[in-house]
């Protein structure tokens, strides 16, 4: 057989589809266990929802996921294993919130100048969410006490009943759109609680120094999949868009234009909505297909404005902005660890992303820079570089940060999230248990999918293998 034919027709113990963190982790885990693996990636790069932007002088920042906290044990361990170090997110000085056109500067989690009634209302709502979240098991949210009641309502309907001040509702809406990339009316309350508990708590999700945004990675989070891929030169093939997955009696055939891979098992490590677009033969059971039909991706556009220096720091500002009506919901100082150059990242999410996605790139640029100038002054409107990553338009992503559940999904079809179908196993951050929806969730899901295959071949239970996993237990 010629080398060209060899590249078109491949064989392995396992074929993994998708070279984001989930697919790379599954491949690495299986390879370490002695399996032959083929890892197929549709893009010409690895990383999936992690992507970098080169600042020059050996520095880079992230156009995709980037933050982690003290509870983010899975991604921290993976980064350390490939020599990527973390550093503290800049969190000094005053923050800015724009609520219904009014600008507040403050320190702490919430702008105290909105008044004691609003502060008390927001605080009691957060406490209620925290208590409810602790009742939702991340491994099976559909088994939570009152799961059907929680899954029968949107977060917006819960918010209307459990808050009394418009400002508290506005702030909770900002939190949902910034953290979940969807509007409160889109989200099942059960999903909100599931994501919060899997991440380490609702307040942990929204805090910086005390939460999941405490750290960033030197060289950018995208350097983690790059280094993982460098250790898998024989396994990885980029530019290989999988279109068809065919299960046979003792093998699975995965194919796309110009290639096919025959393997004993397959791991589909794609966002749920993209996994549902592949052609399966035989067709997937209705429960899995119904699940994929009902889990859309969040709406997110990330914009970076690069300046010669982080000028806002000299004004005593942290670089953090939240807004409930502007062109973005939240912005952060995402400068390199040495503070040069200055970088502001604006997260255009939820309803803001849906609105700005209808504009041209130049119109989006003008809108975002206007929003930054309103927060930081006219200097913010004159960056030396501006770049956006529209995740809605990305062909092999179609949205960020993760898929979300509308009411009714988990209690009707939740068990299809991770359950293997024949020789097919599922990975991707949506199916993670530890910090589902984040980088940690992707790592967790890849390890779990690999463990499932190892367990099938060894006769051990997945529960036994999971109990022996120090990262998962952490």
C-alpha cells in the first residue's frame, strides 16, 4: 500500500474526534495506557475553544478560554504536566459597573452605592442560589431533589419571584450573560445550579481573586493544547473534518473527505451541537439525538484591545467593567504578567452577542471601543491593535463558552449526556463533572471517556478507575 493510501485509510485501537482539551486528554490517557490512537481535528490548529493571539516579543493572550481558580485542579494539573505556569489575574483598584446607564466605581463584589435595599436583595438571592446549587449533584443533575421543579422554570422566572429590586435583577442578568453566554430566560434553573455546583459554587463563578478567574496562564491557555499536541505527533491529524461515524459488529469506521479510520472504539470529543451534526450509521437512539437538538451553544464574541501600556492602572482602576446594556457584558485587564503591553478583553455575550453579530466587523469594533471609552476615557478608543474572535461564526465551534440547557432538557434526556452508544463514547466540556463548561470540564471528560474504554477492556468498573484518579478526587 502506498504512503498516500496509508494516510487515507488508517487503523487504531481508538479514534478520537476533536483535538480540543477533551480529545487531547483522551488521546494522551489512552496512549499512556498502551492503546494506539488516531486523533482527528477539522481545523488546522488544535485547542478547540482555546485560541491565542500573538502580541509579539514572545508574548500572547487568549481569544478563547483563559481563567482558572484554586478549585480548578484538573486544568491546573494538566498545565503543570506540560510546563505551563499560572499567574495572578490583575485585580487591584476600583471596578466599574454601568447599570441602566448609570456608572459606578467601587471595590468588592457589588457596587454599594446602588443602595442598601438592592445590596440586601442581591445578597439574599445569591445565598438562595448557593443553597439550591448544593442540592444538585454534578454527576447527575437530573437526580437532584426537586429536579423536575428546578428544570421546569427558567432562571428569569425564578429571579422575578425571588428578587424585588430592578437593580438586583439587572446585576443577576449581567452575571448570567457574562458567565453562561445566554439570557436568563434561555436557561433552565437546574442548568444554572448544575454549572454553579460543578464549578465550585455560584459566588466562586463570579469572583476574581476569590473565584474561578483568579489566575491566568503564562503564554496563554492555548499553549496547553499546543504542548499536549506536540507530544502526540504520530496520533494527530489536522485538517480532517469528520462527517460520518459507522458502527459495525466489532469496529467503528470514522470518515471524512479523503480519509477513513477503522478502530475498536470511538471518542467523539466535540461540542454537543456539533456532535449531533455528524452522520451516524446506524442512526443514534432518539434520546441522544433529542438531547443534541436541545442543547445550543452559548453566544460569545471576544474582543481584544491592545495598548502600549495598561493606562487604567495609573488611574486606580482594575480594568474590570460590567454593563447590562452596553456592547459587552464584562471586560477585564488581560495584559501579560509583566503588564506590557496593556490589553483589555471585552466579552460580548448573551443578548449583546446576538445583537452585535448582526453588525459588520467594523461596526462591532466601533461599538466595543465606544463602550471601553465610556468606562476608561477617550484613550481606550485608540488601541494600537484590535482583534475579535466571533465564536458564533466559527465553523467548527458555533458558539461559546459551552452548551447550555433550556428547561426540561436534563430531566427528560440528561442520561444521554455521557452514556456510551455501542462503541461510541462521548467527551467535551459539557459532559465533564469537575467544573463542567470550563477547561477543567474538558480535561475531566477526556479522562472519563478514556477510563470507560480501559474499563471495558480490563473488566474493571469505571467507578474503581475514577476513585484511583487523584485529579478527579481533587
